C-alpha cells in the first residue's frame, strides 16, 4: 500500500506518527496540544507535568472503509494550589471519559441509527454491539430537555401498546411548536391519570403558558389531567374519535339490515347492494352516479337504515363546515334533539358520550385542531417496534423516537 499523510480533524491533537496494519487499518500516534488540565480536587488550572499514564487506544471515524485508531499517552499533571499536590490525568474534549470511541464516531453512529437498528448498524460498520448501543445512550437523552423548547403550542396525548395482547400500555406525549415541528416530550410507563398529570405539571411555567391546545381522545385519564393543569378551554377531543363513535352503531345497524335483506330479497336484487359498507362511509357528494343508485335501492328496502344514515351525514357535515364554537354548539344541540325525536335508536349510547364530552368536542371548532399528528406518530412507533423486534423499556423507546424525529437535524 502506497504511503500518504492522513489529516486529522481534531484541532486539539497533533499526529506524531502513523502506521497501517496487515488489514489496512490505520493507527495514528497522537499527542495533545493542551498545556495543562483542571485539578480534580480544587478545579484550578494545573500545568505542572507529573508524569505519564498508560497509552490508550480510541476508535475514530473510518477512512476508505478502514478503521482508524488514535493512540495517545495520557499526561498526568500535579496541582500546585492544593497542599497534598493531587495528580490529575488530562481530560479531552474529543472523547468521553473512559470511552473507547471518539465523539465524532459516536455522532456518526447515531446518524446511522436513525430509522435503523443497533444490530444492523453494528454489522454494517463492523462495530461491536455494545459500542453502537453506547453511542445511542451518549447522544440520545433519556428524558426531555426543556431548554431545547421555546413553545409547546399543541400537545397530543395518546396510548400505545408495547406488547400486543399483553394489555401493557405506555402513553406518548408529543408536541408541535408554532412552526409545526413535531417532537416527543415524554413516554409515560402507564395511562393512570396521576402519572399523566404529574408529567404535565412538571412542564416549566413559561412553556405551560404557550400551550394553546391539548388534543386527546375521550379517555378521562388524559382529558381530566389536562383540564386540571391547563383548564377546560385548551382540551380538544379529536374529531376522528368522535366520528368513529357514531359510525360504529351505524355499521352495526347496516350489518343487521343486510342480513335481513339477504333473506327477504332475491339474489339479483340483493346483488345491487354490493359494497354498501364503503358507500355508507363516504360523503354523498363523493359518490358516483352508480353508487348513488345503489344507495337509493338500499333506502327503498331499509327505511330504518336510511334515517340513521341521514343523521350521520348531518353530523359529519357539521364537523366538515367551518363553524365557530358557539354556532357549532347550536347545531350539535339541534342534531341531538332531532335524533331523539326520530325513530333511530342506534345513536342513544353515542349521544350520552357526546353530552359528557361536549366541551372538549366543541373546542375543536376554535382552531380545528385534531390528533392527526399523534396518529401519524403512532404509526411510526409501530414500525419502530417491528424494526427493533419489540422495545420494552420506556427510556429506550423515548431515545429511539427522539433520534428518529430529531436525529438528522442534530447530527447531519
């Protein structure tokens, strides 16, 4: 192999010599340009050289896909300010104490871990598993650093199962700032109201004042804790959870009616009702002429389903229209009265839920905030769990989410 001079990107080091082993890996003998260190006892600057410690070897960034090692003999300094003259080994700004890798390599590993796994990076970079894992712990915090945030305009609270079928849930608290940047600020170990409230109360006061909306579902543990910390005006019940609740009884009625019609209608007439589930779920304006004809056939044979479907469409139209909170309150109250006067009984359970959570549901109409960003984050978490073959520690999940969401901005 032809010799060449290898430059070093660490300003506080000078290369004394370099060599290449039989595998093509580079070893650089280096020395520190620092003239002293801080005493470990009194903290004062010490420049008196006492001696040398052992040589240490640290892995650095690869060159030409070959490993680079820095070998340095640690200088020990003696403090002249302390009576007993304690000795202190010099500290380096380019590596963590007792680390086997440089900070540059740790940041490179962290960048490779974005949307990947420790095992994959370990194999690709030919690094021990523990070295890659150590880089993750060094560069991805295990808890939120409030100093990184200027505002928390919109908070989202939702739960997700860590292990499918084991009834083990963690709570993901996410935030969007006024510029729309998404981040995870907490992974809570359970969905108890006390746990959620404790975390929300831990948010610094200057950031609490910036919270304009807290988007959540109808679970009382989330909504009540947010109300007690921020007040009722900021809690927003997600409209898509509301939609799911009034579409479920409509679907149940459709299934019952379709079973009845299958027995009563001939095969040719019943075939006209094919694909009715999706037709009933879409807005009437979005249906084709053929689908509208199918819907009219259904209305003809099932007046009960027709009435329920009309009520569902009216409520959907209320949510789709840009009303203010006061007007939305009037329209939803009127909708409830119309349903209660009608023969449609499938919405009785939903109406009770609607009245219980009316304040949070109406808050949606202020700025039309919803939990769409939370659901998108849940999909990312599900993908992360499959990619990493399950994650059981909440701290590890928080680290991986922070890395996947903020890694490129931090390390690119």
